[in-house]
C-alpha cells in the first residue's frame, strides 16, 4: 500500500509538472489540471431483501482535457476515490449489527468522457457550460473482504452522465452520475440468508478542477 501511494503521488507530480511547463506558440488544445471533490454512493441490490442509503466519500487526482474549435472534446482523469455505502436488511431495519453493514472501498478510478462545450454568446469567453458522458473504470485497492460479511469485486465498471461549467478557462465545476453496470460487491450467504445478493454502485461525483 505504501508503494501504491508513492506511485500515486509521483503520478500527480508528473501531471503538475506537465501542466506547469511553458507552452510555446499558439494555445494547445490539450490542457492538464488537478481535480478533487466528493462522491455520494449508494448500492443497488438485485434482491428486495436489502435496502441502502447514501454515504459520502472523496475523490482526488489529475485530469487531461482535449478540446476542438467545434466544441467537442475528450477528458480523462486518474483519481483516488473513496466510496462508502450502508447496506441494511429490510427485515431488521431498526437494529444494528450483522444485518447493518457499512461498506467502505478505495479505488483507482479512470473516467473517460466525450464532452460537448456549449458556447454562449457574449459570456462564452468567461463561462462555458458542458455536458459529458462516457465509461468509468474503477480498480479496487482496499481490502476485498469487509468484516467477514461483505466481498468487494476487484473491478467495477460504470457509465457516467455529467454536466458542469468551465469558468475563464481555468476553473471547472462539474457533477457526474455513475450508473454501475457490473457487480461491485456481494453479501455472505452465512449472514444474509440463502438468497444470493449482488450489488451495483450508483454514485454522484461532484468535483472542482483547476486547469493549467
């Protein structure tokens, strides 16, 4: 884990160095930035025997954005993301214990988006709205097993739908909803009964980025 955090920090330093490097000639269509924010996560179960409520976490990393004069472009990020959600057995909603499990997971998250910048007359040089969509790849870096009660999958795949604002070409505020398409976790039958239970992530990422 120490080696992972060292490599992650070196990756962020490399992004910052690229961003700070002087740009010769005309403005480049490629920009880099540092990005951070909060994530609000829930779990969608395949069985009605379970419910889930939201828990917040955080996300931090670097991004790259490619823009074209027509307003279309691509952005990609490498983020360290902490997600948390609470799973509750419906038959025991008012009690804590083995039927009430908080699932906290850490990921290296790589969202890749196609985006469309919506040019506005008069204020377009100062504020530019955008919409974006694309795949989100998450790789688990925390423990797979939670309190001998919950198994996390090593890989999670989602599709995101986002929107936001770019302000003076420097500050970018955005929100993206992630629709989990793969099973990210499963409950132990010994604790939750004979019915097999799988869960998919449903999450919001609300972020701010500074572009260099």
